[in-house]
């Protein structure tokens, strides 16, 4: 009952912000959820014995997500000159490289400033930086998808939901062969293939009549197949982290649903795949 009640409140809230509020409001929601998931990731890292510079990591993640929220929200860049586009692209690439370098240096210095034992310093710096790359950066693609169209975000959500639902119902009834028993004993190959088939069919239909007709049935099916496969991998990766930390859920914020990271693990892998399909459309 708690699970259904939580979903009954969360789903209409997210969809309302997605379709009725300005793009910036949705992007801020994405940033808040992603930063909460990043915090949960750092807690998992600490449970595995990796001390993390959580404050620095959240700050770096906030810069990534804040930049995405603004650039793919209220800001509009209209450029007609090819030379100007090239200059803007070079400046953006230079700034991104500069930020990556600064983040790496700060993450390297953080263990020393925090007096982390030298034996754990490398793990500390690596976990701090990896969290930003694995959660904040891919989460920013949701802001890009909202910039393309709210329907693009809905397409992503429905692809992941379709995959999860098909995988669960088929796997729980017909599953015989374990997909990754050491990581997630409940998942089966039968369920995984059912999830792939369901998401592919949904993508073809959505690319033909609704949601994203610009994709067409073939590209829609490909987007559904690849995004759902990436989503399943994202779910397995988070299960791997949780297994190593010895916990069932990444957090307890959502009754019956676990933590924020539990809810967006598939989206973090599937979002960039769909964004790649829609780049340039």
C-alpha cells in the first residue's frame, strides 16, 4: 500500500511539472533528485570503505546540473552564422575541459585536506569524482530531453517503465535462467528479453503515431531497444554497488520504492542513449 500511495503522489507531481510548469522548474526538479541520488551513492561508497568528499562532490554535481538547468531551460541561443557557432562550440569545449581539470585536481586534493589515510586516498578521490560522472552528468541529459520536448521525457519514462514491467511479469512467471546471480538474483534472461521486446515494440508504436513521430517506426524501435538495454544495465550497476555495500536499497526516502538512486538508476543510462537519437532533430 505504501508503494502504491507513494507512486500515486510522485507520478502526477512529476508529470504536472513536466507538462504544465516552465522548463526551468522541471530542470530544477531533475537537479534536486540527481543530487539526492549522488548523496546516496556517496553513502554506498562509504559503506564499502571508501571515504568520500561528499561536500565537494555535491558542489561539483550542482555545477554540472545547474549549468544544464539554465542552458537547456530559460536560455535560448539563436545563431545563424556558421563561424559564430564554431566559436561558441570551441568556447564551450574549452570551459568543459577546464571544469573537468579543476574537478580532478580538487578531488585529488580533498583526501589530503580531509586527512584521509594514504592507503584510502586513491579510492576516496576516485569515488568522489566518479559519482559526479556517473550520476550528475548523465542526469543532465534529462534537461536536454525537456528542451527537445516534454514528450521526449515522457517517451523515456514509458520506455523504461515498459521494459521494467515486461521484465518483471515475464521473469517472475517464466524466468528460469539467472541473468546475474551474484549481483541481482531475482533477474532472469527471460525477463530481460521480454523487457527488450516490450520496449522495442513500444518505441516502434510511439515513433509511428504518438509521442515522437519524428523518429519513425524503425528509429523509434531502435531507440526503445537501445535505451531499454542501457536502462537494464544501469539497474544492474546500481545493484552491484548495493551488493558491495551490503544494503537492499540506496535510501529510504520513498516508502516502498527505496531511495532516489533506486528510482533513477535506469534513467541515468537510458537518458543519454535517447538524447543521442534526438540530437540534431
